[in-house]
C-alpha cells in the first residue's frame, strides 16, 4: 500500500472546468495525490475516461491516484484506491471491494465516526469541512481547526483536513494534528494552479 500523501488535489470536473489542465500543473508542482471526483450526473464512461488520463499522469509523476465514490472505476483501471463519503458505500463494504492493499479514505467529522471508519478499514480520514466552502453542495457546518484536532487526536491513521483549505490556513491545520490537506478551489480556481500547489506545500512543510 502506498503511503498516504500530504497534499490531495480533488478534481473539479464540473461543466466548464478544465480538470486535466489543473492536474498537469499540480503534479508538476509536486502534488502527491490526485483524487478524481466527478458530479453525480457524470456518466461512468466519462468518469472512466477522466480517471484513465489522471491515472496515467499520476503514474508518470509518481503520485497516487484515488477515485471518489465510484470504486468500480478505481478497480477497472488499477488506481491506488478510493474515498467514500457519508452517503457512499459503508467503509467495510468499500474495503471488501478494493481489497486489503488499496488506499481507502473515509469522511469523518467527529471521533466516533472516525474510530468506526478506522475499525472498518479506512487507511486515512478526510475530516471537515474545516472551513466554509462553495465547491460542494449540502455540506454540514464547518468544524474548524478545533474539530479537526479532536478527530486527529482520536485516531492513529492520517487525517486529511478538507473544506475551504487555503495556503494561509493549511499550516494551522497541520499544526493541529492533520497529516495533510485536501483542496479543490484553492488550486482549480487559482490564476496559477502550479503556484497555488507550491504555496500549499510550503505551508504544510513539504516544499521541494
């Protein structure tokens, strides 16, 4: 099983967004994990083709490629693993599907959910939203740095803080116990995605 990276870029594959161009820039700047996330309306074929390209680029860059929710696509392409949220498959079921050697992330926002996810086979936890964000609808209220710290202190697996993360905020999250951060808008909406990744890496102490 590859180690859990510290900077996870989640693809913004909403209509009108150029996810692949952002991924190219992010990998060139040193992002160590790309998580392919697509809107619900995206067909499996579209998700497969996007993931195939992202996986190829990740292999060339030595980065990990994860697939959000659509675990059958992760399996079909041989991705490094997947991530399941609160409304996706249960963690234990996802682990059975992916097998024992894949990276499996699970979403948590409190110690109880976090411990259960780890017991069921999660490799890491995506914890948040840390701050308010507009890149995903229907999210609960932010838990703040304190909430991330409480979850990080309750488990032994890496915690990846997510939700409204920016370079200015990333350092306080890792100082609070997060292993790393996951971002969408901080990179995909930046004028210079590569520079944004460089600044995030510097903030979490992973500058090249």
